[in-house]
C-alpha cells in the first residue's frame, strides 16, 4: 500500500479541519423541535414559544414547540436527554426538572451531565401572597401572625418539590416559621382556595400571580429575589426585611440540548440565542410576562451547579423526598 505523500496528508488535514465549519454552516437544514415539559399556557411554555419565534428568525428554519407535560417537567427533560445529539431536539427547561427533580425524586433517571447547556434565557421571581381573608397586608403583619400561632397556618404551592414549594420552605427557614405546606396540582386549584379563603398563604411564579394581584384577589407580600422586580417595583423583595435577609430564589428558564452536541452546532445555537436575547420584540414580550431577560454573558454551567447546591440545602432543611 503506497504511503501518503505530503500533499495527500495536507489535503486530509484540511478536510478534517473544515468538517466542523461545514457542519456549523449546514445546520440546521430542517425544523428544530423545542420540548417544553409542561402543558400550554404556563410560564415555561410562554418562554419556549417566545424563544421559538425568535430562534426561527435567527436559524432560518421553523421551530416547533412540543408540550410534553408530566412529572414536574421531567418527562419532557428525559425525552431531550435521550434524543440524538444533532441539534434538532432541544429543551426549554426550568428549575423543577433541571435542578430540583434529581434531589427530591428517586425515579428521575437523568442528570445535568445528560444535557449540553446552551444558555440562560430569562428569570422571574416568585411571589408570596396572602388570601384577602388572612387579615395581613404586609410582611410585618404576616410574620407576626404566623409566629404567634405556630402550626395554625398553611401555605400552598403547585406541588411537592417544585421551586414554589422550596421558596416557601426558604421563607420558613429564614424566619423560623412553622407552617404546613399544602401541595396543589397546578396553579388553578391553588388560586381557587386562596381566593375562596380556604388557604391563608401561597407562592406563585410572578407571571401567574400578577393577574390575581392586580385584580385584588390576593395580597402580594413580597417577591423572592434579592431585588424588587422591574415589572413590580411596588412589591417589596422578601430580602429587604430584616428577618428574611439572603432570600434569593427565582424561576429561571434555560435552553439545553442532549449531551455530546457537536461543538459547531452548540456555537450556532449560542449565537442564535444571544441574538434572540437582544431582539426588542423578544425582550418586550418576556418583560410583559414578568420575566427579566438574561444577560448574554452568563456562564450557564457554573450557574446551574450553584442552583443545584442552593436547592440541595433547602431540600435537606425541608426533608423533602418522593
């Protein structure tokens, strides 16, 4: 067998060097699917659809949203973790399925290592609210009332082990409160019991709670990040209160692909995401929903790891396990 000449070796090396660039230039050649692990209408779905429209313009192909609800987003996340690493099946995911599920549910079969992080999309705080019948109008009154009767009052969330549940547990831990957690199967029944006076307190994602706050159906006590939300500057941040210092827990949304996505595809998607985040149309739609668009330079890997560490401490405090 003849040995390769210097010329043939050079051609071979040039071919290998050009392959990633060619892949990046070729991708995508068909529609891209974004999986959302929740039914249509929620905050993650809204984020996925808004981003999908923006990405379609950047990538030049249709972006299809597939709602695959169940298990707090874990069913959708599992589908993407198991998908072919070609860039055509992506996930718009949130805290529950990406940072919390593995900590609280033994049956969760995937981990962060099963995904390729592409970037942070947006975040929004949660909001602690009171039923109008609870008789409290602000944080001072809330803390005084709950401390005066340990175990008498309850708060609700959209389910055990959700970010809303953990936000409530963080409030309890910081202020030394004893309240019972009532898990609901979604925001609708939680709202019904709050408005009807069957539940004293609850935690919403801001975008879900805002219509009820504006309508006077519930009383906003505080948002859950370190600073007030630009969308609700009149609602104090919980961390402003001396007894709740350090509370910083929000609902965030990220774009992920399966593990082992080719680097050129990752680069193409990251570029498209950054351009989408800059889009005035995208920004206005996200801000109208109560979200703050992420900065383009967030180091997504370290961010996710720090969030898992934060939730692990809360889970241990609350002794949550399913």
